[in-house]
C-alpha cells in the first residue's frame, strides 16, 4: 500500500513543536503519529507531502522516501493520510480488511476533518503542497466518505491529553512482556507484572519502585533508572534516557536520550532534552534539545480552577481544559528557578532567566526574557554554535538541513522589543 503523509494548514497550530519537524514525528504514547498511521494501514511505501522547508530534512534521514514528488504521487492509487490524525487500533486484517478500503476514491472523516483519502491517479493530478488544502476541500464535498475513528490533533495539549490512553494501546499492540528482562534485585514492583517491560540492556538500580496498578510501564534499550526513582504507569521511558531519583507520574512519555530528575506528570518530552534536577513538569510537551535548569517548574492549573487559555499566533485560544502546562520548542532553555505559568507557549531557541515572578505566557522563538523584560534579538551564529555543542554531547550532528530550518525560523523573527504578556494566575503544580 502506498501511503503519503501530508501536512495541511492547521499544522501551524501545533507550533512551536512543528517549527522544526513534520507533525507525523510528534510522539503520543510509545510511538509517533506517523508510526501509528503506518500501522493502521498495514505499512507499505511511505512518502511525504510537507512544507518545503522540511523536505531536505526528511530526504536526509530517509533517502528512499518520496518527498513532495508529483511523479511518485501520480504513479498509482495512494492513501493520503493527515499527519495530525491519531489513528485508532488497526482494523482486523482477516479477509474483510481489504474490502474496507476497496472503494477508490473515498475519504475517511474524523471530527469533520479529513483523516485520510484513498485516491487514484485522476484525483492526484493537480495535487501539490500549494494546492493541498483546496484539494482536500474539494474531495470532502465530492467523494464518498466513511468514519475514520481515532482523533484529530489540533493543538499540543491534545497530544498530552491522549497520551495515557495511547501508552496503554501501544503497549498492548507492540509489546510482549515475556521478552523483557528479569526484574533486577532490589527492584520493587507494585501491581501486575505483565504490565511491566524492561529492555534487557536497561540498567535499573536497587530501590526503584514501579507501580503498574494504573497502567503499563515501558523502559527502553539502554535506559538508566537510578535509586529512589518511582515510576507510575502508564508511562514510557525512551532508549538511552536516564532517570535520576525522579518521580515519573502517570501519563508521561520520555523520548530517547533525555536526562530527567524531579517530578514529571502527564507530559511528553520529544527526546534529547534535560530536566536533570528538582522541579515540576506537568501536562506539558517539551521538544528536543531543551534544557530546564534546576528549580524550573511549570504551573498546569489555575488557582480558580477555570479552563486555561493559551496565546497562539497572536490570538487567545481557550483550551477548554482545567490542566494545561507549557509547550516548549527545540533548543530553548531556562535559568535557575524559572517559573512557567499554566498555558505557556515557548518558541524555539528561547532563553528565560529567573525574575522571581511567573514568566509571560507567550515567548517567541529567539525570545530573551529576564529582569529587563522580553525582547527578540536573535544572534543566529551564537545560537547555532551552542546547538552544535549541545548536539555533539549526545553524539548527534547539527546537519546542514537543520541549520537551514533554524535559519528560516530566525528569518521570521523580527529583532524588536516585545511587550510582556499579562500572566494568567496559576499554581506551581497540580492539586
């Protein structure tokens, strides 16, 4: 089956996370959205229809993947899949599966948005990144439709909300606890043993507690869990991630090669980020190469228990949720004791210094916030030099493709003063 993962205009609402990656790379549960989509359709050749700024990045990591390739798109029937679609459990592959998608063309709808479209060459003739949204509107009005199931992800907090359930679903779909390593000496398990999977190469110190009564716990290859860490399922600890006397509460996914201490509740960390010391991270989504210094804490609940609002693209968006923490873009960092208000959006390459007060709830990319207020003054050469050092420390390289993306973000950031936003009253952590 030919599968093409596409990005529509609403991908921008997943910023700042999608400034530096396709939406299909975002984590939810144990896997990315793209992996769930491929699993739903049974795999096959996967191509991409994405923003031009990301095309070279995808080609570099997967040289065999067709990217924005009109010839490949029109070569045969293709399933276009919305990168923001959180696919449900795959339908049964017993004989009725082929019949489910036998009608060409057709579209699958989820919450009044196109989740996928199964098309032949005729429908694909005019498709390109520039015409995608118009084509989707036309197909939604003219093609036969079915209910796709799953969820459409519109904002970062949607991923955080879905994460506990997705950890459990992915664990059931992809994990076999009988393949896990034996529980190490001094390890305390509370709850069913078949909900715990520890990769044989993970290192678990004595005096670690894993509580599976509320859901499964997955610990990936090469992970290190030090003494006095408590894990509460459902949660996932990515390959190579180190937990340092951490308290990881339910609904948390930590991607690969993170360093995490303190308390984390119902949050997603994309990978390669540091929260090494004490501090609270709650109901938040953190990108890659982020550093949260000692004592950095996120509020995720208003004092009056009213729904949290978020500043997004210059507009105020009501989340309709009581608990919403922070969304933090790649390569951003905080100083000692920084206090992030609930509903805070932080762009890429932002720096926040402590002021003794809650930070503004909107920090743009390359924003600098401290005792002197908030300003935007990107020093791109310095930022790229720092990024190169940070990535080399984890055995990664600042590739030309990433440099181009980062330069593009800086080019969209105007070096001008930016007024501080009025803080929304929040608590340091959940109650």
